[in-house]
């Protein structure tokens, strides 16, 4: 195994951070390939909880090179806060590398995010207001400023001048969102921040990664969010602004698709999502609230409560197809303990017809009703189980059904939040 991609199969928050942390101990390199600080990975080590937003989860292993890839958008203030917080807790971070090609978030990106969300006519997406989407817009509109540009004051001033002119006009006149940016202050602030982490910046991150590939190093590609938030293949427009699917690792890290050996799909044993958009298996109140509290379903980045629902096999089939999943890591199975019955969606009913392919049109999706199978629950506490054979019979039957719907084998089962609460099958 040389290159493994780890992806979320739902709307994010599947527990990828814990699985990445577990796999990292056997890796030589971890690469974060897309997204920004609109996502969070939570890792629990003994009595300590770590919430990472930009830095790859493998940073806790000093022998593992951790790369923030070219496909990520970086808010330097958030990055420095994260670096300093980890250093204060005893992690030197000498193993961190940052791509000079990664794009930079500026205050006008965050302001545009907030202004667009307030403009009701455009329709609210439910973003985190971190400036992620507007930064990606600049990237693809060829107006972006990259990490490497922060070290060139003349170039930075030239590119900032145009962006400030354009964004200020847009915010003040169209969105009625008053702003006044001081270009000199921005240059001073961003140059100062860059100087604090420039020793970690690599000019050719793709060369660094491909060198590791050529040396048969063990590499883990880590995405943020999940398949259903992919800008092309998710519930558009209620999606993120990048490609968290396995294919996104190729562009976001700069490797060829033939280099990918395994794709691990992280699967929560039920489903959650944050923000707006259709959610066919959502449970309103009652059991949904119970799952939220028992599973601590609140966003690692924003603290927003997550919407909770039963497992969706149609979404799972879509994720398997889009990502080419070869293995499953199932998380939070312990949260379902003490339930008398558990529902599993295996198809949708749409205008009197049964469909099993996920609708790409959210207006069709909004009219879909889940078709459920009912599975018996279990009362046993799973938190101390370390072997698959020791799981309750009904738990194993439920897990086997999820694997059948995913058409992939189970590799890992998480039975608790702590890094050691894991069952390995492969």
C-alpha cells in the first residue's frame, strides 16, 4: 500500500479525524488536499481533545511528514493560532509543510461570505462565513493570492489593490455591506504572519509528494467535508466549494490517479449534516435529538447543532460509486446502543416509483421519501469491545447490512471517541 485516500461518505462529520490519526502511525506522509478552516477534525488522545481545522491529523506523530496541499485555502491567522496552540501543548510541528501554491483567505473573502448569506434574494446556503467559497472563486477567476505571494511585497500590493477595489465596490454598492480596507495594514499584517511560518512553506509541494510516491513511501491523502458536499457530486448548491471526493486528491495534491491504491470511506452508523439542503432520512425531534445529544453532534468548527437521521443506503451507494471505495471505516456504532429498533434507508420513493440512484437535482431529492428496512437494536455497551466476534449479534447484522449497501469490506469499526476505541478487521 503506497497511496491511500480517506474520504467522508456523507455530509461530513463522519469521524475522519480519528481514523486518520489511527492510520497515521503507520504512514510516512499525510496530505490534506482540499477545503479550509470551514472543516474540523476532532482527535481524542487519552483525556485531551484536539480540534484541527487546517493541519493534517497525523501531526501528532513527529516521524510523519504532514503537508497542507495546493488544493487547500488557508487563513494565515487561523493557521498560526492552530500552530501556536499545538506548540503550547507540546507538539514541535517540525514535521509540518505548507504548499506555496495554496490560496490565501483575506478579510474581504470573509466579508463577502457573510454579505452573500445575508442577501436573502440569493438564497442562504448555510456557510460557516469563513471566506472559503469566495477564496475559491478568486482562485478559479485567476484573481487569487497564494501563500508564496506573501513573500513578495510588490506582487502582493499589486494583486491586493485590484481585489480591494473590486470587492469594496461589490460589498458597498451591491450588498450594502460597508467596508473600508487599508492596503498598507493588510500587507503589514499578512507579511508578519507569513514570516512566522515561512520556514514551513515548500515551493514545490507536488514535487515533495511525488518524490515520496516514487520512493514507495506510505502516503495518506486526507480530505475535509464529505461526498455529499462535493461541489459537483453533492447536493448542489448546498455544498462546499471544492472536491472532497477521492478524485479531488489528484488535483489537490498533484498526483496521478494511477498512484491511488486504496480508498477508505468513513461511514457514520447514522447520518448527520450541518446547514441547509435536502436530507431525506432526517429525524425531526425525538430520536433525532437523542442521537444528537448522545453522539455529541455539534460542529467542531462552528458549534452548530447537526441535523440527525437514519443511515441512508442511497447516499452510500452514490458515495461508493463516485469514490471507488475499497474499504469502510464505520464510526459511532456505539451511539446506536440501547435503541429498540434501527431504521436503514435502502431506496427512495419518488412520484410513486422506487429509485435507488441518488437524484442529482435537489428539487427531485426534496420530493423523495425514504423506504426503510427495520433492524433490531441491542442493549450492550460497545465501548470496551476490541474484537469483532465479541460484538452483539444484532450489531454484527447491522454492520454487515451497511457493508452490503456500500459494496465494500469493513476494515475498521469505531466504538468510542478515544483513539484506542477501535476494532480492526483487516
